[in-house]
């Protein structure tokens, strides 16, 4: 394991993008930062701007307005960036999958490195997903994602 | 050659950055203890710095002034290292410094915030502009208090403008042992809080309202420079306080333990203030420094005039 990958895995900064979410996933996500779960043990912290972020956390169903914003945020992120879809709505669209405002599950818009299903996923599940993320192979971790749809494509 | 060694290795970049990284870990660990958490691993500041420097992509804003945007972090790092060298050379008894170095240090300590302002203004981001204007207001408010406190220390040290003479004047007993010294220590601690951008006065980089303010557009290696600057400042400023009010640092024999305890004590104080206070508004911060802290320092000057 190279130095670059090692330091990258040891210091993942999280940026939280909430789509049209019911806020349960947001609350469970914030639970991970509380004393009981404390993801700062793994060197993670929540940052306020995508320019500092290493992980883009997406939850909530992505509707047609959110889609442009999600793609813009994704294009603004400095590479390498990991992406995680959280919750039933983020992974598949959830109960909104058939809705006329839904722009599709997140992995049809941007490449996703880890899925954490659940409605909402428990903090333990989120931490398990993050551990899965940092243990993934190098080829998936540090790469330039090039199959992203641009705003005009869809 | 010796100057280059001073600048790059021993009291300068490598040493101050290592110490600052350790203090940054200490600060985060104490924060975790205060909140009953476990906290980050020991090498976390190193991981953060290396990740930003080596792994992450550097993005320059399309509509900003790219040259200034990229030069500003270098300028801030230079100011931090120069002030670290000029403070630590006399403090650790390596060389004597020169007469008037307190004034030079005062100006050099201003370079990192000014560099942040330049970089933020050059980035072309409206939130960065808000952060920069808040930083300017913060500088205006705390600098008067800081220079008054320096003047009081110089007065107590026998009207000599040199760090060596200030340390020598404290050989009989540190300035903090007197009533005026305690008042000055209080005022200087709050100035440090504002200079380091820690919580009651982190209005310039408020994460929750203006998304890191001045640093919003920085990513990759330039942000690594800013992080390094912050590490160095976290070591330099407590060392400066230790020299001004706590009797100086020493690296000989048992003195090294006292030096470490002095710096750790100042950092613990800063961390506890940061963990137990909410962020103030801009006008509250300005009023706090302009009225209360200035009154405190003037009272300290008057007290030291009457020998307390």
C-alpha cells in the first residue's frame, strides 16, 4: 500500500449533500459524529465546502431540481473523490422511485463507491459502510471518474 | 548558511511545524475528551497535511485572480515561519536577536491573516469575500489590544524593545506573578484566540454559516500550505506568550519540562475557551476588544506604573 493511498484513507473529510430527504438519514449521519460513535477516531470530519471534501455523502431522493445541483457539486469536487449513497432513497429512489419528480437513483447520475441501504440506516451500518469504503481496492479508490453525465446529457 | 538552517530546520519550518502538528493533535484530543469522545489518532495532523499536499487535486477558480490566489498561501507560510524564527531564536537562547525585534514580530504575525484576506479576495467567491471582510474587521479590533499589551510588557521590562531584554527582566520572576501581568495574560489570551481563528472569534471562517469563509475555494496543495501555516501559528503564538509573560522558554536540563508545560498550559486554555463558548457576532467581537479588552490593558498599564 503506497503512502498516498495510506494518508488518503487515514484522513477522509466528509461533505454532506442532502437531496429531497425526510431528514432521518441526515440525523443518523450526524449521530456518527456524536460521542457514542465518533468517526473522528478514523480521522474523519465534516467539512463545510466541497473543495475540502474527500467523500461526498448523498442521501434523500434526487428530484429534477436536485439533480443539477448534485452534478454541479460533483464537478466542483477536487479529485480523487469518493461517493456514498445513504438510505433507501439514495440507493434506489425508495418510495419515491416511481414519482414524476424523481430524477432516478444516485448511481445513475454519478459513480457511487459504496451503498448504505436502510430507512434510515443505523449509525453502525453507516460506520460499516465507511469501513467497507476505506478497505476497497486501490483501483476503485484513486481514479479520475470519467463516466459522469454532464448537465446537458439527460 | 546558518540563516537558512534557522529558517528551514531548527527553530524554523521543520521544528515549528512538527511542534504545531503535535499541538494541533493535542487540541483535537482535548476537545474530544471535553466531549467524552475518543478523538483522532496521534499522526492525524500529518495525515491531513500529506493528503492535501500529495493526493488531492488543486482547483483554481475560473473567475478569480489565479496568481494572487496561489501566492497568498506561500506568503502566509513565510510570515508564520519568519515570526517563529524571530521568536524562538531569542527564546531558546540560540542567538540574541536584535533591538526592536518585538515590533518586527508584531508586523510579521500580521502577514498570515493578510495573506488569507488576499487569497479570499482573489478567489472571486462571494462567501470568501464575506470571510475576508470579517477577517479585516477582526484584525482591526484585536490589533490595538495586542499592541497595547506589547507596550505594557515593554514598559514592565524596563522600556527595552527586545525579546532578550524582556526575558532577562523576568529572571527574578515572571510578569504573570503581578496583578498587571494577570490582566495582560487575560487580554493576550483572547487576542490569541482571535489571531488563531478559534471558536468565539472564528467569524471569518464560520463553517456553519459561510462554509469556511476565506478558505472556501482552496483545495489540494495550497490548502495544505494554509493548514501548515495554522500549525505553525498554533505553536508560535503560545511560545510568544510564554516569552512575554511566563518567563521565557529554556531547553537546558529541567527547563525543557517547564517550557513544554507553559506552552501546553496556554494551548489547553485556548482549547477550553474554544469548547465552552459559542461564536460571537462581528459587532460583539469588535465591542469586546475595543471596549473591554482595551480597558483591561490600560488598567494593566496603570497598575504597572504604580508598581503592582
